[in-house]
C-alpha cells in the first residue's frame, strides 16, 4: 500500500481523458494504477481536512491507506457516461471508506470522552486568562499529560465529532429508510432544503470565533493549521472550536 503513495504524477492532465477511455475499454490494471496515481492528491486533501495531523500518529497513515482503497474502488466503478466529475465522485468514495474505518474503531470510549471534556474546559479557561501564554503547555500540565498525549486526545475528539456529524447527515438524508438517487425528485429537493435550513439556523447561533472557523474551513477551504495562523491561536484550539461546532450541528440536525 505504501508503494502507491508517491509524489510523482503518473499521467498529465491532458492525457487523463485518454487514459480513462482506454482503461474503461481494456480494464488494464496498469492503466487503473496510472489513473489512481494521478488522483492521489485528493486523498491527502481529504484526510488533512478530516484529521488534524498532531505529531506522529499511526491513525493518520491508516486513514491515508483507507483513502487509497476508496480511490481505487472509485476508479473501478466510475461511469464516464454519467456526466459527473470524477473528483466529486471519488471524494465521496474516499470519505466513505475512511468513515467506515473510523466506525470500526473505538474512537471515543468513556475514558476518552472524560478526557476530552476536561481538556476542552481547560482550553476555554486558558483562553479567557490573558496571563497564560502557553495554552497547550498549561493544559498538559493540568492534565498531568505530555503535550503529545493532549494533542492525541484532541485528534480523537475531532475524528469522533466528524464521524458523529456525518452519521447525523446520513440520518437526515434517509427518507423512510429508502435511498433516493435521483436528485430531481421532489423528496430529494425538500430534504436538501430542510438540511440547508437546519445548518443556516445553527450557524446563526454560533459565536464569533465559531462562525469564523466555519467560514474559513467550509467556505474558504482552509486547513485547521492555516486557520490557526489567521486567528493567532494554536491548531489544537481551532480543532476544539471546530469539534464544538460539529456537536452543535449534530444536536440541531437530531432535533429535525
């Protein structure tokens, strides 16, 4: 699996359409690998947005590997005749593979949730105390943990909330437990309208920093590290704010 991850592009943009046609005609494994290599950047982009990379965590590499499986599956199943961009189609498959892996893991057992709660409260306390300059160090000391341990807990919190929020979205999208594949159906249009309204209403209730994180992350497409630089806080703090937003959105969607 590691061998597939490479910085080299196996196909130029001008050749990708030709590769697709040849692959769908011949089913050549070599062509499939070339196309997969061409779109590897999608995996890194999706994983980096789904999970902040604090320190060196094996989970990050695991998610990359899951993303490769999702991408390869997308290449195999993609239909050129549907008029859908492969980037959009494969992003769903990649994300789905990652979420399936996440669900198979015990990302937030009771002991972890207790730590997450305690750490979140300490971050809020430290942020409101202007005399504390090293917030991460303050939290680690109070928790009697190393800085890397604290960051790992926050990473688990982020992943748990992402997974929980995605599950809530999936629940809202289920209409009488029957999948709706045709976007033109009135049921699908109404469902999307309801979902959008729920998100708008929740965003309106967010605090200034929370709205800023939502804007920069979802509308501007920035990574948590880039948002942290703009806000003048640590990446872990941005991750915490983002996790809190996801929890609020989940509650709002659950009430719907």
